[in-house]
C-alpha cells in the first residue's frame, strides 16, 4: 500500500492508535488534604496509585485559601481523603460538589478512638466555637489503622484488580503501627507525670493515648492569639505544675519569653503535620514522641 513506507513513522502511527484505543491505564489519583493523611495513603496504595497532598506543610489545616490548581486537583482526583469540616472547614463546600463515593471523611469513620475530655479543662473552652471531639485524630496510631483499612476497602472498589494488594498493604501498615504504638507507650511511660502546656489544643489524641500530663494550652486554634485573661490563667497553671512549654513551627506569640524565664520552663517544639524530613507516618509519630521526651525527661527532676 505504501502508506507506512518508513518503518519509524509507521511505528509512531501504530503507537498513536494504541494510545487512543487504551487511554484508561492512568494510575488512580488519591488526593489527601494534609500531609499526615497522605503518609497513611501512601502506605496503602503502594505503587498502585498516585498520592497528592493538597496543603503545603507550612499552611494551617484550619484555614487555607484554595488556589485554582487545588480546585483542578480536587476535580481530577479519583478519591479525596480528608478529616472533615471540623478540621479543613474550607474544603466542606468544594467537596460537597463531589459524588459521595469519591470522598472519605475520616472524622466519620466507624471504630475511631477519641480522647476523654478532661473536666477541669472546661473553663478554657468557653470563648471558642468548640467541637466536642478533637479532629487531630491521626495522632492516635489506632486511628491511622482505621483510616488505612477504610481506604483499602474503597480503593479495592475503584480498582478491583489491585484489591489484594491494597488489603495486604493496609495489613502490613497496621502491624507496623501497632508495634510502634507499644514502643512509644514504653518510651513515654517515665515522663507521664511531668506537666506541660502545648501551643494549640491539637494533641489530645496523642496525649490521651500515652497518658501524658498536659495541663494547659496557649491558644485553642493556631490562628487565634490568646487573650490577656487566658495568658494569666496559663501562667498560674504552669507556675503550679508546668515544666515544659511546647511551641509549633510557623507560629510565634509575643510575651511568652518572660513567662518561660520566670517560671524556668523548658521549651520544646511539636510538629503535628510533619516537616520536610518526615517521609512516613511512623516517622511522624516517632518525631513527636521524641520531641515530648526531650523536654519532659530533661525537666522531670527540676
Ligand atoms: Zn490544629
């Protein structure tokens, strides 16, 4: 026929025809709202899907202005994994437009563990729009397992030929996290009675799981500056039983240095999201545990 006279061109045409005939072999796209959820998702999908993280690690998960490219990523995702409106309130409306089977709302999963709310802490909460359950639920390793299993089930529905892989990945993750959970409990046991304050009220799941002695927080949500009345209360509580004050990256509060010096507090840094160096969920928890330990063990006998 002389149509494909040059073999290279012929091959290109064949290749093009092939690509047009079979366009559906693209990997599944899983969009996780925040880094901790992306780390959990990565364990479950393995090499069977791509995981994208919506929020940069420097952004607050409580308040984030979505960009055009974020909206595009949301539309293109096969599955979106987020905590829920209690955490990423800015996602409630865009996710409301997606079909329900494309979204996993972690906060609503059955089988999650919730920390007990301390009664004597209640007066701190009166000024805030307060949800009863702490949405930073990934900080309890048992909840990470719940999320991983739910994700494996949903991914298996989306891509049945990989179902066995997803389930096996979730199972391996569960075993690894359960071992780590035991390790952290043993590590933190010697510092359980050392009182401390955290920067924002976001560690209840970790503190509750390992029975740590949190006595106060500087601010309820990171964006809100503490008022004079709250700072006065904070100082009184810390003067009585505080040994450490844990701050967070990306936030600063004026006037805390004086309190730290006069009360002779140790200073630590907690990162609930995980910085650039953190590349697995287990590492995120280990880093958090290490941060608690470093200050609390040092101040135990002061
Ligand atoms: Zn938070």
